[in-house]
C-alpha cells in the first residue's frame, strides 16, 4: 500500500507540473506540496485527479464528463474546507474556457474572489485582458510577457511551452490586440496537436473568418472541410 501511495503521489506531482502553466499555480501543485517522503491525504489526490480529468474533458468537448469531474473535485476540496482551492479549481476551468475563445464571465470564480490568493486574482484579471500593471509580476513568467506585449506580437507566444498555457495566452492576445493570422495559426496547431476539439473548432472558425475577409477562397474552402471533420462525431 505504501508503494501505491507513493506512486499516486509521484503521478500527481507530474500532472501538477504539466498543468502549472495554465494558471498562476495549479490546484495540484498546492495540494501535493506536503513533507518530502510523506504521501498526501487521499482528498488531495482525489481533487487533483478530478480537476485534471475535468479540464481534459472540457477541452475535448465532453461537457457532461467535465461537469461530473469538477463536482468530484469540489466535493473533495469542500471536505477540507479549502475555499481558496475551490476558487483555484474554478479559475482553471475558466482558463480552459478562455483557451476555447469562450469569454463569458467566470462567475463561479468571481463569487469566491475574496477568498482567492492575490496571484489567482491577478490571473483572473489577465484572462479578461484587464490585469493591472502593478499585478503583472504575480503572473507566471510567460504570461507576464503576453500581458505586456504590444500590438499582439506573436513572439510573445514563443516561450510558452505548455499547450494549454499557450492557448490561453493566444486567446488573451486575440482579446486585447486583434486576430493576427500568425497567432491564430499557432493556436490552431497547438489545439490540433493535443486533439482538443473545443478550442480547435473555435480557432479554426477565426482562421476561416480571416481567410474569407482576405478573399482567400481556396483556403476558406479547405478550412470549412476541416471544421466539418473536427465537428463530426
């Protein structure tokens, strides 16, 4: 049993590092940061595994699975009374939403904003394209570059290695600086490489609109065929 707990712990740490680029700090990174050699309580692993599964389902356009997993995560975090981590989980859900160019209000996080960390509040503002200059230093390094980029420079994405973080950054640039073709192309390639249907459809639609506006009829037809393929089941 000790070996199983250790394996679960190590797996959770790896997943935490993978998702850390998506938000100011991942839920998992906070949850598994216990004493060295001491496996964390089951609720921390349960919460992180559910957040991980929920984000993947959200990006793959599986809303029912995403909602079920988020509810499991909330339940695990609620058992420990960690309002701050529930807020962080909602922030991660909002990041995945923004990555798919869904700029609807992140009301669930906003309702818990008072209990969120300063870094998480800054990240939430960043997702809206409204982060204060004084709060930029609270963001992860690669998002600081995007937050201060001028004219939606595609070079701002160059150092963003994590796929979800790159999509989030591209969405923020799109929201604040317009639809630069090179930014859109990077986002399309990123979503495609991960097999993330929801953001891929969203970014392909932007790419199609740009092609139509530019009179590139052949490209537009090609993109329509691709959208039809991705949108199929």
